[in-house]
């Protein structure tokens, strides 16, 4: 967005400069040509005034004296000067070799000898380029005694226009660079506020419901930020209300479920072992146990989805070693070999208690599915940008489609399993709070490999 804004502002400025400067350059050429022609006409009349007396007298000495002012003027201005008598014969010229040459065949000289001042542009076969010319009569009273012609190369006009055009181009370039600087500042100011709003939205999407857009402006972006914060407040209130309800409901259900279980235990004790009702009571107790596990799982999930705190550096190897030691006795009781590959120190970022709870869930699932005599291996592998925690088992394994759905809530691979289907959902919630990635893969031991990939600090 930032670069698009800059391109739009700079492009618009360049378009305005182009629309403005192209006609202006043509106008400058016209003005420059008219200025030169006006100057030539003025100078031609001045030279004509100097030539009146010499041409009127016809004295060769007087006409020869005209050569000096003609030459000075040519040297000063670059114009070519020819002064003729009433017959069109040159009596003074910029090039002395032209003196005595008959110019009566030149249209502008003929026009001037009739008493009319003329100016225009024509092509010179001698010089091979177009020329600007001015021809004026030399009058002695009502009588025309000669003519003065000044010629000037059109290329000189083009050079003057090019000089002006370079000035316009330089001014346009400075304007364009200034517009680019202003565009960068404006676009940065606008996109900075948009980025803050985007960052707040991403933080909320990642689970930080307390994130808010910081923008106190009173323009449209400020109003958008205020509306966004209002929406975020309402979303946070709804989500926290739902979490609170799930946690409170789960907590409140535990007491009546415990009481109901005690009543069923008491009823079982009162019934005779041969009584057919005993089987129904036992079945009811199994359902109560399953419901109790489901309620406990919901309570843990509600707590895990609450704010975990910011991820902090944690030694994954030390945590894993402590949890493996805690699970060793249960593994031995189930005749499962629990192996631990400690490795070296591996520090990763994780939410408080996230590593412990993720590993506990992985080990619980592994020991639950592994038959007697199976192996469960825990390992920690530091990588370039992550620390990978793995739990491998030699159990029956899981199909790929089941592994892809295992982290969904209430999903169980087999309906005859005792789990609630919430353990791996808790793992996914804890991993999200830690900025980690979790997955189930095929294990080299033949069963399932449970993976948690934590970021390095």
C-alpha cells in the first residue's frame, strides 16, 4: 500500500508537469523568436538611421565609413548585416567580400526598397540552414535611398529555447523529487497507522484478545481504529464469557457427578452379586466415569484457552527429564519401557507450564495405546531455529487421516477408547499460546510419533 500511494502521488505530479511544460516550451519558443525579431527590427532601424547621410550623398568615402559600425554590430550580436543603396547594391556588409554584390534579386531587399519593413524566416542555400531576416528601408525624407537587412540563424533561437527548456526540466525534476519526498512522508504516515491496525488484528487472531489499535486521530483512520477497538472489546467479552461458562459449568458438574458415583457405589454394595440389576449399575458407573473424564477435560481445556502469559525461555531438556522420571513408575506398572534420550541443553520459548502439559498428554496417549512389552521413547533435538520435542511409541499406530484429525475437539480414533477426545485439543491450545507447532507422524518404532516444535529465543 505504501509504494502504491507513493507511485500515485509521484505519477500524478509527473503528469501535471508534463501537461504544463510541453505547451510552455512551445510558448517559450514563440516568445524567444518574437523577441529576437523585435530586437533585429530595432537594430535594423538604428543602422538605417546611421546610413541615411552616406547613402543620400552617394560619397564613396561616406559609404565606406559604414563598414565600421556594421562590423561592430555583427561582432557583438552574431547577426549578418547588409546595407544596400537604392539599386540594391551592397555598400557595407559583415563580409567585406559581399560589398558591391547585387542584392536586388532578394525578395526582402526588393520589399524594403519599396518602403516596407519586412521580417520572416527563409531557407539559405548558401548556409544550408533556415534564417530569420529583417529588412527595413533607409529613408531620406519621403525618398528611399537604400535598405538594411539583418539575418540571424534559426539555430540560435533553438539554442536559446533549449537553454530555457533545460531550466524548465531542472525545475520539473526538483519539483518531482520534492513530490517524491512528500509522497514518502505522507504514505509512511498513512500506512504506519494502517500497519498498527493490522498488527492489532493479527495479535487478536493469534489469541491476544487484549490487543488494541493505538490511534488517536480524528480522521477516517482514527474512526476506523475506534470502531475496531469497540469490536475487539465485544469479541473479548463474548470469548471470555464463553470460556468462563465452560470452566464454571465443568467445575459445577464435578460435585453432582461425584455424589452420583458414590450413590452408585453404595447401590452396588447393597445388591447381590447374582442380581441382574448389578450389571446395569456397573454400566451406569462406567458412564459416570466417562462423563467425569469429559468434564475434567473441558475444565483443563477452558483453562488452557485462557491467557497463558507471554512465552518465556525454558530449558526443554530439563523439563522433559523431570516429566519422564515422573511417568517411569506408571510405565513400569503397564510393562512398557520408557526410554529417555536427554541430549544437551535446549532452550526454547514456551508459555508457562506448556511444555510439561504437552509432554504429559503425549506420554498419557502413548502409554494408553502401547501394549505390554512396547517401547516409548522421549527425545529433544535442538535445530537451527527450533527445539523439537518427540515422543515415539511402538504401539499399533494411527492411519494418516486419523493423525490429521487428532487435535480436533472430542475426536477419538476408536469409540471404545476411554479418553474424552480433549487431550490433544489441550495440546493444540497450549502450542498456540507458545507459538509452537504440534503434529502426529509415523514413528520409526512402528507406532505414532508426537511432535512439538518450539521456537528458539
